[in-house]
């Protein structure tokens, strides 16, 4: 099992690396966002520990690149305690979990063990709900067996719904998860893209399975 640690504070990176190696993991370190992104996307990595405040590309940018290329790779984000409130919504961008600094090593390893055990590391590469099948690697989508062609953003939006079937998702949650937490909250992109998806996911027999709950949000319903 190989873990990539992306952290510019060398004292923390060394501490985490030594501890994880003592637990039997293979560990690589990257000390800035660009190098972290390169290693995360390029090498065979089983899990990434990612600091958010990094020189070069910031952690959330790196996280988005990882999610685009490797949707199933577990990423545990490190974040400063006082920044948690602000970041939590941003973490919907695709962090598997997060640990606040300063953290106890045991806390980090417990999370790492939990996420490496999950079938999602490298094996769950598809999502299935409401008659829709999404292949996260090839980005192919079928609806009741028929191919549906989606843009990148439509795909990401649908994947977010598919990860939370039956759950009511607020416009703000969707916006931060799919467009990024710093996106203009006054925008109507969520409404617009839900509209695009509905048109593509409706069949002669059935409307698209995305319900609007007025003034609350949206929900992927079972077909
Ligand atoms: Ca840092």
C-alpha cells in the first residue's frame, strides 16, 4: 500500500512519513501542490494525505485534479482547525475525509486504515442508481442500457447525485461540491445544469429522476 503525503511543512511530512513507514506503508512525500498533483496523478498511489495550504497549486485545486482523473482514489485532507468551518463545504469537492491540525498520529492512521479497507479504493469505479449506470473511469453513462452523452460538468453533477441517492441536496451543497466552494453563490448554474441533466435523462416512459423540493434543493429519486 503506497501513501502519498502532500505537505509543505517538512516537520509534519517527516513525522507522518516515519510513522506510516513504521506501520508498514510505503510513503512518498511531495512538498508543494504542483509536485503533489504530479505524483498523485502519475504514480500508483493507494491513498493521498493532502494539506490544503500549499505553495504552488493549493490543496483544493490539487484535489479537483485528482477527482477528475482518479475519482476513486481516497484523499484525506489536512486542514487548520480554525479553517474547518470554511473548508467543510469545499471538502465536498471530493475529499474522502479530513483531519484537523494539530492532529494525533493515531487519529490520522485510523482514518487511513478505514479508507484503505473500503472497497472504494480502486475497485468502486462505477455508480448505479435510478436506472443510471456511470463508469467513473471511462466517464460513460447509460440510462436503462442506452448511452447518454454528458459534458464534463453534467457528468460531475450527476455523479454527485448518484453518490447521494434519495438524499436532499441543497443548491449550496451542490454548488460547492461540483463547482467549488468559492463559486459565486448568486449564480444560477445549478438550476441551469439540473435542467440540462433532466432533458438528457428523461425517457419516453419516465421523466428524469431528479426531483425539485421547492426552496430546499434537489433529490435523485429511485426510478
Ligand atoms: Ca501547509
